[in-house]
C-alpha cells in the first residue's frame, strides 16, 4: 500500500498544482503571447521597410514569422477554450476541476513554447540587397 501511495502522491500533487495555478498560468500565457505579438509586429515593420527599400528578406526571418504566427493562433485558440472550464448548475458557475487541470498544464506548455520562439529571434540581419539585374551595354 505504501508503494501505491508513494507512486500516486506526486501525480496527485502535480494535478492539484495545475488546478491551483490555473489563473496565474492563464495570466502568464496572456502576457507572454502579447509579448510575442508585439515582437512579431515590430519585426514585420522592419520587413516591410526592407522590402520597400528593394531588399530581400532572409529565409530565417520568414520562417520565424511563420512560426510566431502559428504559435499566436494556437495560443489564442487555447485561450478561447478557457471558457469551457466551468460547469453551470442551479447555483451558478463552478469550475470543472479536471478541465482546469488539463488547460493549466497546456498553458504551461504554451508558455514554454512561446519562450522558445522568442529566444530564437536573434538574427544578425533581416534582409540583404539583391544585386541589380540592369545590364549596361557599351556603345
């Protein structure tokens, strides 16, 4: 019996920690995704400016923007699910503890994923000049 308790105890503690930190994880996720959106918007402004100057955008920058956009979309979808973590009854709304536990765990995973995306945004440069294709023929 002690073996079962020693094995099950960390699992139960972890599940309760997800439930207890649900609101905190949600707020951290919202803050993190806002930071990612701001960083992405700033980089997009630099990309537009570089393209206006006739420069070609580095592939690594384009790939980062795609990854950042996909992460933002996935995070927004996850946050929208957050409203389903409550169960209605005659006395009002009560939290669905199992759903909150699962969502809180997913919030933590998304926070880690966003942190990785933000950490990978260190480019030496975002664009390069394209050689001119104008040929001059001698007279």
